[in-house]
């Protein structure tokens, strides 16, 4: 059935599933839900979930067909096994291939012989039913698929079985380095005397038959990533926020990105600004900024624009920060000096082109040494390229590359 990919979970919208595992669990009024409907939402907020290539493939035939998307669990061939459609999932910030990856699938048998089980379980007895949670874990030796069987209840008691929960703390009893997981489905099973290939009653088989397979998948946010412009002004203003200190204070209160204890980086879109006596082509236009640290102290934080930026100037004195333009096209009215102010990250490149036919200048390599830049008639043609080799809060070191 076509529809929103999430409707397999929110509205039990999977009418064309194969086998006996019908879908009844949804978020609609009048229908029941199980706890993974809530816990998976928290996992998604944390960044755990399936990442769909179909979300960013505009004409993919399956992008609006929930039962054809990665992670779906269908009862397959016999009544005690499911087939899981393969894909990729994010767990604890790392990308994992599960169930054979995109285009693949994994057959999972609900028995004590299964390598995918979380632990060993007792077989169901006549008149009992239970819930099985199927989830993505970091068990790469077993296709990152694990399942857990909950406590059985007697169907005649009108008690709905509880969802197993041990996986929420530790996805596998044998232990995994990563203890996060994301649920694919909750499978409802009932007693079956033939619930295994041995006809039931065997050592490994759990004497069960699948009656429902309820979708619980959560899909994490795909690209593109939309960036709203950060400004200290009103909506539509182009007042730039182009430093970590300004980012801390742009909304009138003061944050803690610039404090010594903060090790976070930040990426945001704001606007370009130009230095006095210069002209910048991106003044008031969109610019992407990044703030990071190169040391343990608050002063060891820098902010730079992500992409090259250009300014032109006739000034004879320009002081650059890492958030300013890094390509300078100069027509100086006299001998010029270019200096730097504040922290620069190692690897930051500054290019200077002097287009004047006679006026020359210098660039500050450190707080006490400079490098000469000629005019257009000199050997360097008035061009120089510098890279920061040593980061520092106030006195970075630059080396001339050309």
C-alpha cells in the first residue's frame, strides 16, 4: 500500500504484507500501541534509526511504499520466521549495514538455534501468546539484527502480553560495546504445536506461530540540511553573527560555547561583513561559518568562514581575523601592511594579490616577522600565498607557500 513511509508505523498502513503476520498496531484512535512506539521516538531524537536512500531519490519506485522500504519485517515461508529487508541504520553516531544492506534481506528464525536471539527462551505452552521485539544492534557478526522474546501470557485471560525490555539496557546478553539499538518491529506470536521444523516440541524451537508483525521503524533525518540564517537583528535582517562570541550572545542571553570547558564545535549560516576601507562581494550575503577549538582553553577557540571569500581594497593597512575574507585583491594607495588578529586554525590559507605597479607591502608571518609582497613588476608578480602552521589565540604563525 502506498503512502507516507512512516504510515507503516503510525497507521498500520501495510495492507500487502505476505504471510500470517497482519498489521494492527498503530497510533490511530481505537487501536493499541506498544512501548517501542514511544522508545523509538526517543531513539530518533537521539539520532538513532534507519537512514533511507529512498528519501533523497525523487523517482524511487518504493519511496512511498512502506512495506518495500528497509527494515520491514514480514512473516516468511513458515510461521516461525521473518524476512527483514536490508538497509543502513545509524547507532551511536555510526553507520551500520543491517540485514544484508540495501537490496539484500535476512531470514530470521525465532528459535533457540538462532544466532540473532538476545538470550535463550522457554517454549510457549498451549493457550499462550507473547511479543517479540526485532531490532537493529551493533552485532555485526549477525547482520546487526537481534530479537528478544517477552514473557508469555495466557490468551484466555484477556491480558495483552508485555513487550520485552532487557534490550533497552543491553541489546545482547553476551555483551556489545555499543548498548544503543533501534526497533524494527514488534511481532505477536501464539502457541503452535508445529512451531518449528521438527514439528514442535524440540529443544531449540519455541512452539510459536506469528500472528502480527507491527512496524516500529524510525527513519532519521536525511539530507538536505536546511540552515536558517543567524542574525542578531529581526527576521530578514543581515546583521552578521560571525564569531563564537557573537553566537553566544546573538539572542540577548549569553551562552557557553566560548567557555574553557566547552569542547563542542558549531556550524551556522549568517552573513558576510567587510573590513573598513575594503569592499567584500559577500557583504550582507549568505556565509557559512564554523567554530572549533585547537586547545584546552577558551582563548583557543576560533571561528572561520567555511569557503573562500574575497575582498578588494585600496587601503594601506588591513587587519584580518579568521572570520574575514581570506583572498585579498589590492590596489594600495601606498606601501601596505597586512596583519592578523586573534586565533587562526592551522591550515588556514590567505592569498594576496597586489595589482599596483609600484606600491609594495608586507604580510605579518608572526608578531615580529614579515614577508615582503612586491608590485606587479617584481619577481613575485605581486602575488603571495600563506598558510597558518601554528595555531595561537593571539600570535599564530604563518609560512609563505608562494
